[in-house]
C-alpha cells in the first residue's frame, strides 16, 4: 500500500511536470518573435543594357520578352514570345544564330534558359499575303506565338502583319518537340482591309465539356473573335470561317484592345478571358471576364458583356512603382497557365521605366478571390516557399498600391502612342503609400483598422472609411527591397486591384 501511494504521488508529480512543460512550450510559442522580412538577393537584375546585343543572346533568360505564352511540358516550362529586341540589334548578328519567335525553358519559373528561335525565317506564304495587300510593306516580324499540345504533336500558332492595318496572316506550325524543328502548315485565318477583324494574337482552349477546340484572336480592329478549330488539323472547322465577336471596345482606334488568353478553372467551373487594354509601351493593362463557356457570354465584374463596348473590370495589372525602383510600364499581353498542383500563374512583359524600352519577363502568382475573380501578386515570382502566417506576422509597416485604370487622354495612332511619347505621364503610374498595422488591429492609430483570418489567410482592411474585404495573404519576394516578406492581393468593391507588401 505504501509503495502504491509513493508511486501515485510520483505519477502526480510527473503529471504536473508534464503540464508545466506544456505550458512553458505554449508560452514560448506565444512569445516567439513574429515574422520579419529577411534579406534575399534578387535572382537577376532588371537593367540588361549590357547584355542586349545579339552576341549575348544566350544570356537573355528573362530579357527581351514580349507577348509571352507559356506551357508546362514534361519537366520544363516552355515560353514562346514575339522576337522583339531592345534597340533592334538583329542587324549586328553576323554569324550568330538569328530567327523568329524566341523560345525559353525553365524548371522553376525563375531561372530561364534561352533555347533559341523557332523559325529561321518568316514563312513565305505569310510574307506574300501581307505584301500583296499592303503595297509591299509589313511582314518584318512574327508576333504573339501560342503553343498547344495535341496527341504526340505540338502546334505553334503565330501571326504576321502590317502594323496598324488589318492585313494579317495567322499561321500554324507543327513539331514532334516543343523545341522544334517546325513544319509549316499554312494559314488558319487571313484578313485584309475589307475584313471586320484583324488576324493576330491567337489563343486556343479545349472545351472542358465537349472537347471542341476554340481559338480567340483579334485586336482593336473590330474586337476579339472566337472561331472553332478542327482538332485533327488545327485549322478552322469550316474553311475561311472567322468566327463571332466575344469582346470589343467603343472607340477601337483609340481605345486599344488586344492580346487575349483564356484559362479554365475546374474548381469554379468557369472560363476566364484575359485581355489587354491601351498602348503597349505605356499604360498597357490586363482586364478579365468570365463565362461558363469558352466561346461566348463573357461578363465582367459588374455583369457587363465583354462584347458590349463598355470598359470592363476587374483590372489586374497596370503601370506601377514601389519605392526604391524606377517602376514598370507596359504590364500587359499576358499568358496564363497552371502547374500540375493547381497553382496558377500569369506571365507578361514589363517595360522598365522611365524610358520603357527594356522588356523584362514578369511571372506572377495568380489567385482566385472568394468572389471567383483572378488576381495577381504585387511582386514577380521568385520561388518563395509557402508560409502559414499568424496575425502577429502582419503587424508592421506596409507599402500599398491601388491599381487604377489610366485617366490621361492621349492622341494615339492604331491604338498606340505616337513617336516621342513613349514615357508615362505623371498621372499614368500607380504609386505607393505607407501605412502601419498595429498589433491591436488599428492602422496608423486612427486612419483605419485591419483584421486577419488565420485559417483562410484572408485580410480585411478599412481605409478612410472604405472596406476592402478578403485580401489574399501569402509569402513572396520583395524585388525592390530584396527581401522575403508577406504580400497581399485582392480587389476592392469597384473591381480594382489592391496590392500590399510588408516592408518592416
């Protein structure tokens, strides 16, 4: 009996000691320092003037990127883009490789290898079509390639045009490999001055329900059109069919619309059509609409038809400038894609301000809000690992950008800025402001408040009386300050993007 009492007393003491340790552990956890931004060098620099000449083409991993299209193929992401080169150093090539449609590959979406060019020349049939209808002009480059696999083949769509005119040739090439060589398969759509539309900027999607192939293409001339393709050939189902309009703007010569890409979200069971507005060198910006179908009925944030002539929302990207950086213009012509884990990304060009001539690849994580709309990260993707943040991790100084549509009235030609007007005006760039999140849920003590749902990683803000709900919080790379930090993205009640990053 005595032994039993001794053992019972010992067990109680051990139990109390375990409870004490657990309490200490919880106390230590609660007292752990909150997350703070940590130094992390950028993967590459933004100014590549010293690498821009043709002899340095193998170092163009993220440089000279314009109109990108990206797909995960095997272990690699492959990216195809318009063969735009800073200051057009093509004439300096000499014996160096040169061609049309730039090709890159990457395993991590951060480090890109320049593979080379898809075509050694512009297809003769395309040149003949454009020159015949444009008095011998145009057809000096290949624009906006788009790749899609089919069975054991890869199909590469592209366009050749006369700038500022509806004289265009949208062609198709096939290969057994995403790296070529490519066999030309002729035209898919051809347009001339009598056409309603313009045969450029192709994107293709397969209907999730019917298996039908749909191609969306077009520009400010007449709008964006959708035409059904024959999966077996990659050409239009009906010869010379040009399809029906799916998106347009009112004053098409001035209010530019182009660069469609489309993506299906199986969780939301909707197709999302991404388009670019305004001049590519300056106020280029990305908008989106959605539909239950890949070929019609796309509506915007307010339920307006994209084929109506209103300006649509949400607006996802636009020229912006965080502190400690000259900023970006031309943040448009996007390619949207996902990986095998269901993570979504957007790739687009960014033009380094203030001259807006250097073209740098931007890859951004893309998310879908609780309301079912796409939004993108305020920062370029750099391979940051996911972190589940606590409320205390958000306390600190934040830099915020509100993404608004351009308000300046410009005199444009063919939807683009006139020569000599390639810089942004003062009111065309979205700049940042700073606020302080206190631990008590206040912002700057009196100007607002914030709250955070740890389970869903969603942030709510009240700024000067305006409520901004369900902002998505995640870990990312701060390129301007070279740190790993906390980011957020989302939409306000008017369909404008709201971006934030914790800087202290």
